[in-house]
C-alpha cells in the first residue's frame, strides 16, 4: 500500500515563526501536493511538484514556499507564520503516467495552530 | 473554470436506509470525477472514480456513484447506510487544463448515520 507520512500531526507555533511541514511518500510517485483544509472551503491547493526540484503554484500560494530536493520528500514552509494560516494541512501524492487518471494518496494531515 | 459543487453541508440518514450525497460539476471536456472520504482527524481516502464507460461506478465499502452527463452530476450512493459511514465526503474533479495535475475539491458534505 502507498504510504504518505506527514512528520507532525499537531503543531502549535507563534506568529512570525518559521514553520516546516514535512511529507514523505514511499511509492516512487512523481507528483506531490500540499493542500490546506478549512471548514466550508474544502481543500485548496497551495503548491504541487511533478518532479524533483520542480514546483508549481496552486490556488493559494501566498505566504508559503516548498522544497523538493528528493523525489520522496516534499516540504511546505511558512516563512513567517500568521494566525490566518491556522489550518489542517494535507500532503498527497500520485504517480505520473501519460493520460493518468489516478487518485491522490493522502497523508494523515498536520493540524497547525498559530497563536 | 472547472468546479465542483456539493449543495448539502450535511446529510442525515437512519442506519439501514439508503443514502445519497450530491455532487455537480462544471468542466470542459470529459470529466474525471472522484469521491473521497475523511474520518475524524484523518487524511482523505479514495472511494471511487469515474473516467469513462459504465455510468454506475462501484467503489470501496459498498459505495457507488452514478455519472449523469446531461445533469452534470456524480452523486454518491449506498443502498443501506451504516453508523460507521458517518464521515466527511468530498467530491472532486481532475483539471485537464493543467495537464491533469490539479484536483479540484468540493466543500465537503458531512454524513451522519443514526442508529
């Protein structure tokens, strides 16, 4: 089974702190994604990556950056955390195939609270 | 722009009764449609998908979904609900315009199954 592991389930940070959220997948998937989940808004895409060192902005990239130095690892960085970044963060991966129609595989989520 | 709508924030059903969770979509071209489920404090799990072929798609845990092109709908169904089906359900569509990299999610529908 595909396993997507997020390093922290729960984090509490202070405004202005730098925050790292780590995600590792073990199925050699090319694509990796970071979403945030907020009640009533569903999941919104922050960034995605389709290859090592490649990254693309999603729908809400402001205030975030990402790093993909190795194929299996995709990190989300909050350079200076703010209270409006309090949310559930979900990492996902999927394989890249021509005409890929496959589903996403999600981690358990990281619930971040910024005080 | 491609989008997904889940018109109900919450659905209540008695155990043993059939359930339906509604989803409508707006896409250009042929849609790739998905349903995911999220149990409390967990990541999303894939339930089923429609790519092409039979309009009735069967998935995990006894769920099925019916694709209706004329009504642009992809409703999730189950003939007999269980208390353990209580969860948050997300409908999603794959965005072809970004090379299939992006998955767009609805806001989610919370299902309560009462014993």
